């Protein structure tokens, strides 16, 4: 098997995790391919690493870092649609299946084919002012007021039918996978990550009755802007940012591509919610589950 490695070089314990991967996966039957930061890894581990083309194939993608590293790796590698295992070396690590404490065990389960694959939706974004590029999104698209402190207005259409004109600090358009990210902080619902749904959540809406709308994943969303303003920003997964012009139309649809998360057979989403969200305040309660 071939394992593609994608890292965040700023994370602590990186050397230990990389060394563990090498110890567990190096064999005559396996190949480890470093997809980014090859020179940094070579210096860190004091080994020689060939530079690979982005088109090189592999069987599994392993990321080392936080959720941001996973999102960056998805954007870089999504066309290959390979199963992703995230090894957490960051803060919250909601998307990661493994961490520094159990990565040896998880890697051994992969070698023994004791895992399952969960597919999740991606967004594809097109801008009317950019005919050359399409952008991919795994968590959420945020449209906000940018540098201006004034509220903004946004028109939203679903399959060419007018939904609403939102006024406030902006909008979050989220996949199910991204429901536990920014959307949740803005009052959006928690959605099981493998569901094919789209949520639209207003940020600090000027109307107190405005709430999240949940749409079918087959919906085509179009967004435009009814007013002129000096500042307006589009951000994809917290990492890719654009200044949006007054005449820009934003089209959002579910991509034909999926992101495939590698999970252990014992993986439990609700256990992850309880632990990451701090739903239990008692150690005794935690031990009961």
C-alpha cells in the first residue's frame, strides 16, 4: 500500500508522529510518500526524500496537524478521493480520528484493514467575476462585511427561487461536515456529518426571527448583493479569502467529488461530540458510557 503524508510543519510532536508512521508502515509492501514540505521533513528526520509530483497516486492520505491541516489537505488532494486519516496534533481536532496517544494503534488497524470509510459532501464554488477557477469547500463558506462595521445585505436564491434578503454581519453556508464549526458558534444545528445537506446560518442578523435554514444537498445556491459597499469578504474553510465586488454573483453547489474519512470500526460520533463539546461535567458520567 502507498501512504500519502500531508503535514503542518508548525505543530508540536511532529517528529514523534512521523517517526511512528515510519516505524509502523515501512515495509517491502508499503511506500510512504511525502506530499508537502519535503525538505523540512528531510531535515527534521535526517533522511533523503524524493520530490513527488502532485499527480502521484497513493492509497491512503494521512494528515498530521489540526482540523485546518485536514481542510488544507482536502483542498489539495480532493480530486483523488482517497481515504483520509487525520492524526491530531493541534487544539480541538474535531475531524481527526487519531492523536499522539493512539496513533500507533490506529496505524496497526489500518494495516490489518480494520477500518470503515465514511463519505461526506463537498461544496463547489464559482464566482461570476472569475471564469477560470472553481473552488472546493469541506466545511463552510463565510460571506461577511469585511473591514466595514456596517451591516450588509445579501440575497439568497435556491434553484433560482428567492429565499430571503439577509441583513446583518454576514452568512455561513455550511456542509454537514462543517456544522460543528463556525455555523455552530452562530447558532446553527449539529448535523450528522455524512448527511447530504446544506445549511444557511445568518451571522448577527438584524432580524431576531431569522434562523438557520436546512436545504437539500442537491440545491443550487446563488448569492448576490443588492447594495454598493466598500468592503465585503468571502472566506472558504477559514483559509481562502477574497474581496467581493458589488456585481459578483456566487454560485454554490454540492460537488460530484466526496471526501472519504477513514474511521476505526469502533469510531463513535456521539462519543466525540460528548468529549469535544464538554457535554459531561462529571467524570463518573463519562465512565458510564
